[in-house]
């Protein structure tokens, strides 16, 4: 798959409702994964959205999630730009350039869902998420 660039929005517990609303607005296919899907199904946040993605007929992609426990939600600065795909070398190259003079908040490394993922803020204050999809097998 080709790499994609799209907005990623953090929500304060209402990601499911927001992403369902955006599906009503734009149409398309909505995929939602909860924290319970990737961790403890008994945790208080188990039904909250860990990752959601809306893909529309017009080619729009919108991603979002509820703010994870232990991270602060800040309305107005709850956006990031997501870079994702399966070309490891290409995405790591973007990561190196974006994070080089910036600040890394989550190192680019394998995560519990199996992909390589990292978060950084570039030198201009723009937050980025980079996700390298790993082959399933």
C-alpha cells in the first residue's frame, strides 16, 4: 500500500460518537478498535476507542481515538498528522527528518498491536504520528 498522510484527532472519551458523526457527514467505511481489543477487557477504558479510521468514497481518510489513560487531553491542540503505510525505509526516512530537530514523545518501535509506531513534534511545533504496518504472518 502507498503511504498516506491524514489528520488524527484525539477525543476526551467521545471518539466513537464523533467518528460515527463524521461517517454520517462524509459516508464511507468506519473501523473502530477499543482499548479492550488490545489489552484488558475489564479495564475502565475497555470500551473507549484506541484507534478509529474512516475512509470515504471521496478519498478522505480521518483517524481518531480517545485520549489514553495517563495522557492529558487538551482541546484545541488535540490534532496530529498521521503518516502510515508499509514502506519501512520510506516512513523511517520521514521519521528521521521530522523528529531530527524536534521532540520524540513515543520512540519509533514495535507496539502491542504489532506495527512499528512513534510520535514526535517537529521543530515547528507540529505533532506527527508515524505507523509502519508490519506484514501479518
